[in-house]
């Protein structure tokens, strides 16, 4: 018996704690300044949230212990939401590298030649990605314990918050490893991976806010909101229950459903942690079976054979029809080849946006939504579609130059007579052209509503006609900012994964800071002046230009100042467009000046 236990212990010891892959990655990557700055930034963000939320409630000398407890509870709620949001952002970024890192470095076949078992390879790759995420969670624990000093926060709430964040990270890591091991991972898969996660979180959260998904027997909170049936499937909806912002239905009231459903609805946090960790374990176990399959070594299997037959074509000149190349072939290649490679994802997003727009328009026409009620829906839809387009453009721009370096086509391009200005302008123009179809959907939606309001309805339209034109120009200009930032990072980076991580992180940080300032300043500026300031940040422009009523204190004020607000928005859009366009041109000019120096530095000459 002792011998069996000793063998099991040694097997577990070499599987996780002493796993060579885990030890190598942890020892090597832990010393990198990038991870140090990442940990510092993560903890600084959490500490800033706690300080900003907690200090005002503590500074009041007349505050009672009850007031301090309420302040601590609110601080914990904000910190928990920020922590979960950063986990949803950082976990896919860390784990997505597992999809292509070994393949790009050409080290996977070498890894297969070692004495490591399939389980060691899978669990070592998984835990080496999750190690940094788990360390971030543990490092933030003392900050959360500060909120427990004055009461109002229980130990179970802290544990539930950390469990939701940790299980989300584990699931994303297991999913990334599964994609990598079954052999379908490509460079484009990284983007599809975290975009799918973002769409899942966004779509289910919006559905959870819909009253038709609420549990009837669940008690309503002060705002009249009830818990959704989707709470056990979504981390933020489950976190609302853990923070006592939403009350779950009592177990005894959930009659007529199975025991599993009753448990999940009565305990959404536990249900979410259970199904995510179970799914992660199943995906990891299945991944073990695919490590040394023929798909990883270039051999054919049933899946590749069927794919080859379905995609087989007859050899000849007619297999690829001739295509008209633009005057700038670099721009044509960037716009057309990227669009053809990700056509399925692009069309899914476009069709999804059109479908949502059609549903909103239908409910508006039949009277299900009033003019004032449809504006928030339109603003949310336009904001979401623009946000998705920004993420897609950022990912595409991040790999615009690194793909040339990794495929060794950069050297070929530099031997041609084309100049750096020609190359970079072609890249920038092609990237904006690539993202343009994604911007056409929200603009067309606004045009439809504005034209319908002008010619069919008697009252004021839901969207002013000039709003669609102003937003169209602003979207293109803001998309230029995203593309030029991604282009700059891609030129300085050497690998696709690094470029994507830095670009997406930079864009999210800039958009987050700009949105935080915009949504704070514009409403407080009030009415006409707020309408003038709204176009200066991207997401405030999407929201307040479509739904300008939120800038006014009452409906009467909005009606009285509507004309002035329209003029102010026009001037604000024009000035903001000029300022942002100047920023794009400055960044582009600086990029052209430094192009030769950066390329020579990277080539070692």
C-alpha cells in the first residue's frame, strides 16, 4: 500500500509542482519586467478603486459605524467588479498565447521528443499560463481584506468573489489549451478566442437585464430588478447575487423544476464555479488524448481527410479568378486578404447587428417602444457594434507588421522601390478599409430610424438625420486612431502574440480612461455644453449623440434645448474630428520618420 501511495505521490509531484514546463516558465517569465509592471498596474488599479471609494466615507467625522459599514460594502462591490473585469480581460490574454506560441517557435515537436507524458505537457502548459493569473488574485487579497475592517463585508462574499474570478480564469485557460492541442489553433484563432469570450459575456449580461429572463419567484430589489435565469451561467450576474445587489429565489419556491436547476438558481455563484471548473477539467482531460495525435505532426486523420475532400479543387487557372488590385497594392492586400481570411466572423457580426437592429425597429414601429424608450436601445447597440469593430481593428492592426516579419516577407518588401511612407500609408488605409464594413451597420441603422422619423412619424424622430453623418465621420476617424496605434506597436514588436497583447491592452486602457472622463464630465456639464463635449471621446459620442436626452435633467429641458444641442453637437463633432485627425496624422508622420531606424534595429544592421 505504501508503495502504491508513493507512486501516486511521485506521479502527482511530477505532474504539477515539479512539472518541467511549469518550472521553466515560472522561473523565466517571473523575472521579466513586463510581468512586474503588470502586477504593479493590477494592484494599483484595485488600490485606486478602494481609496477613491473608501476614503470619502471615512473622512466624514460624523459618520456612524453603520455608515462606515455601508461605505465599506460599496467599496468591496466596486473592487470585486473591477477584479472580475480585469480577470475576464487578463486571463484570455495570458492563456491565448498557448494557442500558437509553441507552434510559432517550432518547439512543439521538440517537446514531443522528450520523456514528458501527455498529461505533463497539457497540465504544464495550462498551469504555466494560469500561474500569473492566480498570483494576481492572491496578491490582491490584502486589499480586499481592508474593506472588512468596518464590517458590511462578510468572509463568504470575499470567497465568492475570488472563486468567480478564479473559475473564470481556469475555464479560459483550459479552453485555450484544448484549442491548441486539438490542432485547430492559428494566429487568427487568438483573436476569435477572446472576441468570442467578450461576446458571450456581453450578450448574456444584456439578456440578463431583460425582464423576460427574470425568475418570477425571485424577490425584486429596490430598483425592481429580479435575478435572471442566466445568473448561474454568467460571472457578473452571479457576482450581483453574491454582493446582495440581486436576491436569489428561495429554494423552496422553485417548484416544478429539477433538483439541478433549483440548486443553480438558489446558489448561482456555486453553480457557476461548479460548471466552469468541471468543464475545464473535462477539456483538459480530452486535450491529453490529442497531444501526440497525427494532426500535430502533419499526418492525416479522419477530420483532415474529410476537410481535404470537401475543399478539394481541380488544378488549373480557373481555381482563382483574377482580382482588380488598387493603385496602392499594400492597402489592397491589407484590406482584401484580411477580409477574405476572417469573412465568417465578420459576416456573423454584421448579421447579428442587422438582426438586432431589425428587432428594435420592429418593436418601435408596432408601438412596443416609444421614441424616448428606443434611444437607449439604439445607443447601446451602436456602442456595442463600435466596440466590437474597435477590437477587431486593434487585433488586425497589431499583426499587420509582425506577420510580415514572421513570414519573412518584410525583407522582400524592403527590396522593392516602395518607400516607408508608401508602405505605412497603404497599411493604414487598408486597415481602415477592412474595418469599414463593420461600421456600416450602425450607421445604416441610424439612417433608417432618422428617415422613418422624418417622413412617417408626426413627432420628432428618434435619431436626428445629421447624427448619422456626424457619427459616421467620427467612427472612421477614431478607427484611424486605433489602427495607427496598432500599427506602431506592431512595427516595434517581433511576435504576433506580443503585439496583440500590447495593442488590445493599450486600446482598452485608453478607451477606458477616455470613457471614464467623458461619462463624468459630459453629463455634469449639462445640456448644450454636454452635447458639445460628448464627441471628444468615442463612447460618449456613441451614447450621447444617439441619446442626447440623458444630458438634460428633465424632458422639458430636453425639448426646450434640443435645437441648441443639435448645433452644439455639430460644432463639437467638427472640432473633435479635426483634433483627432491631427493626432492620427502626427502619429503616422512620426511612424514614417522612425520606420527605417526601427527596421534596421530589429534586423541587427
